[in-house]
C-alpha cells in the first residue's frame, strides 16, 4: 500500500482534502495497534497489516480493513473507491456512522476489558497434555511446522513443546518441535550466508521467505535452538543459534550496545532499476559459477541453485532466474553425485558461506530500522545470556558482555529512576514513549537470565524493581493479569490486556514465568500467588489454550515442574569452578534457577536477597555445587562427575 497508494499523488491529494491522515508505527505504539486491530477483527473476521481504520473525531472506529489495492481486484474494493464512499457517507450520514462506532466499541469493551475472575484452581497437567495433542494434530509431517502456508516462526509453540516433552517425557512433543526447527534451519527462511531468520515463509516448505528480518525473531528462535540443542545433544541446533546471534552482533547492534529493530525486505537491484523484494539475498547461477569456479557444482547442489532459478516469480518476474539459498543436498549425497570424497565436499561447503558473505557485502544492503525498543532488547538480552550459560566452550565472553552492555545501555538511557518509568524506544539519542507492560516483562526476563549468568545483584535488584513497578502500573487487582497500558493516555479509547502469544509473546505469559523465577530465587510466596492468579484467569484450560497462548502454557509447565535451584560456589578463576559450570551447561534444566556465587562480598550481598545460600560454603577449599528442590539442598558435590549424577537425578 505504501508503493501503490500512499505514494500516488491523486490518492494523497484526496486524503489530504477529505481526511486527517495518521500513520502509526505499531512497533512504537502497540497500544494503539491493539485497540484498532480488535475492531478490525471483530468487524471483518480477520486482521493483519497493513491496517487502515477510519475514525470519528473522538477516535472511535466505524470502518476498517487490511490491504486495499489501488483499484478493485476481485471482491476487494479499490482504496480510492473506499475513500470516496466513506467521504460521501460522512457528509450525508455522520450521525449514523458515529452511532455505529459507539455500538462496536461497547461490544469490544465487554469482550476485551475482561470479565469476572475465575475462582477455580490453577489448570492441571491435563491441560498440558491437551496442548501437545493440539499441536500434534496440526503438525505438517512432510515439511515441519503447523498448518498451511504462510508459515510464521512462532517460538512460543516450540518452547512449550520442548519444555513439556522434558517435564512429562512426551516423545512426540520433542519430535515435532525438533522437526520444525530442523526444517526452518534448512529452509530459505534462514539466511544461509549472513545468519539470522527472515520474517516468515510464504510457502508451506519454509523455502520462500518474506525477506524482512526482525530482532524479536532472532532472539526467540535463538532461545528455541539453544534449548533444542541441550535437550537433544545435537550440535547443529547450537550452531544455528550461534549463527543467528553472530548476525545480530554483526549487523543489528548500535555503537552504544542497544539492538536495532529490523532490516527491510527490499533493497536495490544490481541493474539500478529500483528496489525489489529479496534483491540482497538472491543469486543467479552465473554468480555462483564465477565465484566458485570448478567447485561451483558442490555449492549449487548444497544450496539448491538452478540454471533458471529456484525462486517463484510474480507477474512482473521479480524473482525470475534467481535462487533462494537453502540446504538441499547433504555432504554424502553431493559426494556420491559428483564422484568426490566427503572430505572434499565438506572443505568447499565449510568456506562457501564466508566467500558468499564477502561477495554479498558489495551489494546495497536493505534499509535498517535503527530504533531501539526496550521490549525487544529484553528478549535479546535473554537469548545472549542463555547462550553464554549454555555454550561455555564457545564465545561466552562475547555473548555475556553483549548482554551486559545492552542492559547497561537501557539502564542509562531508557530508565528514568526519578519517575521509576521505562521508556519504550530510543532513536538518534532521543528516548520517548512511556513503556508498556511488555517492555517491563521482556526486560525483566532478560535481566533474570543475565543475573543467572553473572549473579551480579544489580540485575536482580533492578529486575525486582521493574516487576514491582509493572505491577503498580498495569496489574488488574479485580480480575488479575496485566493491562497493556496504564490507562492514563486520553487518546486511547480502550484499556486492553494482551492475551495472545503471536510473533511476540504476551506480556502476561512472560510475566508469569518471571514471577515464578523470582519466587524460586527469593522464596517470596506473594510472587508465586500472583502467578497462580494469572494462570487461573488466563483461559488456557479451554481447548483454545495451546493455539492462543503457548507461552502461557510454557509458564504452566514451569509451574507444575516445581521450584528447583542450583548454586555453584567458588572462585571463577579456579578450574574446579569452571569444570562444574561446564557440567551444568550439558544438562537441559529449563525450570531450574541458577546462582553462581563467589565467596566473600558477592556471597554476602546475595545472601541478603537469597537467604537459602547464606550457610553454603566451599568444601575443603574447593568449589562446590548445591542441587536443591524448593530450597532444600542435597549434600554439596565437588567433582563434575558427581555433579552430573545429581543433575541427572534432578
């Protein structure tokens, strides 16, 4: 619509003459987006973006929709026709349109502002089993993923399945989650040259992406691949996570340490004729032949490169003759087809990525959305901190230091200690927009992961302060759960709760996990009670729970798994301490909180906040690991072998 309508002079002239046109960045203002999306979904039966909504002067919507072509196309009216019709009706029937808007908003208000708090118990484990069955019934056995095209990465689904498979020893949950991750890792939705994942796949096989890259996808998919690697022991999952994080640290980080929001799908084409979808990422056979010479056949078989292109093309031939790289043939099959040794093939494939990346660097990059959003940075801090915890043999100093630097940036530039308010975004040094519930929730998640990596009390204290402030600003004391907004903005006609785990999880779903983690660290029963209350009113006990709120389901898994804690006590410079830490990284324990304690000042400060570690001590001067369930700890162990046995038992 930007190309077809908003840049059309005749449409712009009509808009300016008859309407007050407002363009909303839904990433900066998700509160506005949610209100009017609720209206569009209620009145049309579906939603999506781009979204156009027509409002009364009091900001109440009376008509809306998603994509409108410039001129009528099939049953879809043309945008200019819609504008003319609305303008004419407003001139002749404004009172009727205003009354219609009032009726619609009252109906939406009843549905979306919440009802009466359920007084039942926390949903039991039968709900989790039902959720697994739902995803099994929707699983695409041939291509991985759930449902039909287009296919969106929805990491919340995968985290739920991985964690429930571990809690209940459910093999099918593990199988379908890992098959989906493997399919995405092989497909064209992944950037096999520069790392990272595109926004979604337009086809059922994860082959043809919409080439936009979002920070929140990189963070959440990295977490899913990290957990899959731990659960399965397959190094390829961790390799994909590292590849994704490397892309973020190379291309999406500011000089001050904050992470940018996105890269566009379109970029300039080589012949200078303008911009096109995916131009930066597509390859011709001739380009591969020229770059790799006698080894080009290996590269072409590996990445599915065809003489006439493997990418579908639209009526204008946008992808004509071009190739989307994906993992087509494996090493052994290529060696067999080309009569080469597997070693030869591995050598070529091993260097192909860097050669392709170097060549691609000469192209015009897609535009960068360089605003820094607090919520999405919280997700990335969580992913980097988890990577540093789980990959101690790799580059933990890079991952950990990057997470810490981002947290420090947000603390210094996006946190107002006087008002005790987070800002939503910063761009060009200017921070603005008071944060929403998701900004608090996602950042608390990141800080809790960073605390479990570093055990610096600064991060625990700030996480607790942010959680308390989130509760003050957004908690619904009548029905439970958190509103998305404070309700103080007069331009917002509806105060809503976000209860859908989509491309990003809902604030409430993440907050339940945060409360449980804080409760399992500090022993504060009030935090766990708040989490229980939210689980009760979340609606996940119905058959819609898994479809609508998989991240809330993952938090329910955490609740039923119960509180477990692991403490490693020792000097970080000691090899005995590092050996215990390496052993811990080998075990998939998604519900267990971790505390790394150095004797002395660090233990003293931590003990004031986590009383259960106060009496812990080294064993004969050696580093010691304590394995605890609900703050009751086993005898400390000092060797990685005995620690591994205790962790397996846990």
